C-alpha cells in the first residue's frame, strides 16, 4: 500500500520494488529524522526547482544520497560498528575499514545530512541550530559542516559513532570538532596529522619523508581502529576498495570529457552531487552512485549530440571551487547570470597529471599517503593551483570563481594566493568570493548575486571583444 513518501522517493529514483522492500527501514529512518507527510510538498517542489529531474540519472543520484542517509540513521539499530570521518579528509582509511568487515559502517554523516536534509527536504537549518546550541555557537567562525554533524547527533537523527577518524592534515578544525564529540559522548578519536608545506613549484614531485610521515599517521589510526572496533585489517583491503570504487572514478573521467562540450550538458548542481558522493560514502551510496552515473552519462551524451545544454552556446566558461552542498540555489546563481560551469576544483584532479607511485609500499598507510600526494589536493596550495591551471586549458575556461569558506582556515588562507597565481599562470580573470558552502543563511544566492553578475558581465564583454 502506498504511503505519504512514495511519490517523493520515486521522484528521487527509487523503484517500486525498492520502496516495498525497504518500507520498514524508510519509515523508521524518516520518523527519527522528523520527516512526515507535511514535508512532502515542500520537498517535491524543492527538488523539482533545483535539480534536473527530467534526467533519470539525476533522480538516481538523489536516490543514492537518500539510501546513504537511511543507512547512516539505522547503522546502530542494525548492529553496525560506526566510524565517522570529516570532510575534506583522506578517504583511504575509511575505505580500508569498510572493506575489512561487513559489520563496520563508515561514512561522512555531515555531508549526507547536507545533501539530503538540505538539498532534498530543505530542513537543514534546525540541525545547524542544534549544532550551535551544543558546543559550536554562531559568530565564532566555526565550520557549519561540523554544526550539521553535532546537531544531527544531538537531535538523535544519527547515532553516536564508535570511532571518529579525525584529520588535521587539511582541515585543522575537524580534529577540534571531534574533540567536542569526545567531550560530549566519550567517542575515541584516531588522529591523522600531516603537513601541507611543499616548496613552491615542487608538485608533482614530493619527498619520500612526507609519505613516510603521513603513512605512519594513517597506520597508527588503523591500528587504533582495529582495537576499538575489534576487527582485523585484511591484507588486500586497499586493493579491494580501489577495485570497488574504480567504476566511479572511471565515470568521473567520462563525465569531465562530456563537460568539454559547448553548451555544457548538465548543471554544476548535478556535478556536485556526484563529486561529493565519492568522498562521503564507502558503502551503498558509492555503489548506487555508480549505477546512477551509468544511466546519466548516456543521457549526457545524447544532449551533447543534439546540442542541448544548461547555458547558451558560447557562454563564458568558468570553474567553480565547489558546488554548494546544502542549497543548490547558490550554485545555480552562476548559470542564472549567463555563465557555463563545466568543472569544479574538486573534479580537477581527474584531469591532473597521471603520476606513478614512487615505489611499492609495505604498509597500507604509506600506500594511501603516496596516493594522496599524487592527486595534488593534499600536496599544497601550489599543487592545487597547477591542477586548476591545467584544467583551464583543457576545458577552455574564460575565468575562475575561486570562492572560499570564510570559516575554513586552509581555504581562506589559500584564497588570495590562488587568485594571484592563477591569474598570473593562466592570464584569466579570477573572482575571489567569500561564501559558506554548507550554510546559506548568511551567504545566500541573493547576497552573492551582485558580485557574480558583475563578474559575468565582464567576462561576456571580454569574450566578445
């Protein structure tokens, strides 16, 4: 028998069979999340307004996020040992833990809440407010992504984890917020520390000492995880996890190729759903995401073939740092003012240099560390700039919108150096835009429109001179 949520789930790519099979889990999860019949009209309108649901692949992507949400909410009830990691973080340790035991659930719950309670139900603000009243008060430049995590736990929406993987390698605030989880709930934390102080111009090279140091940190965290979770890391866990996630990466490569088209075939909002999922899930979300992309990519190919796009042909092409995680209206702003957005900074690693490992490593930590150093994102600011500059030529960009989170120290510190050196390296205009990628209460689409619109007008004039 149909229930109040059936039509919304179908809109988000669920098949009738899936709804019937999961109905008890869906109802239990929705009750815990405070989602009821009164939320359906708002959610339906919000999804249709902000996502291209004419594409089956997009609907399936939304469904992948919802399935990950249900799994997060019910992980404790279903007897899982729960590990949370922050974002952005080194994903390798979580992948290894997930591949080592079916009884371990590993996810980034704050990103899951943002993409579901934000992008689907438009009910994220009460969760952020709960985070603010439980140790992360407003007005202190504290990360709103962490407010979502603390708020979700405080409201009983997501379970308290058995272990937190905290990385201050990129986000120094992440480890501090995990300390708060320990203080409030007694959760043990495995810290992964590191440094991002490469010599300018060093990328793509890197010192072996950096691999050894970061590798030792990861190995230490994995050893702690074995003790806390009562599991053993299987020898081929890394290889197994890479094999399972490789189709996702392969699809991202195919997607980037299609985004070279003019006009671009899909919105940056849908790109964000894909890129964020790859760093937020180690389980069903990734598997469902692969299925969704297998559907979406042929749909995109058909659009490219017929010349259908989300912006006018010949529109100025810009790279975004990243799409907004909880409020798609902010991301759509660039397209509304006449810009085409074929790529984000997060996806630029797909087009980066293909660097081979320095050697075969004896430990999983060093293997993961070497992998991260080769991608560039965790290498240093210069490595990021080189990747962005390389992508500019490949995607035929006309400019960059290098927006940065005002409450994120690594992003804010690199913002103006990125603006300076990207402009010097590529000769392209760069808009450095202060924003909050996880909370649009202070940085809404309306508040950002004037600066983005002015930048778009400048690019249009320059392009047609």
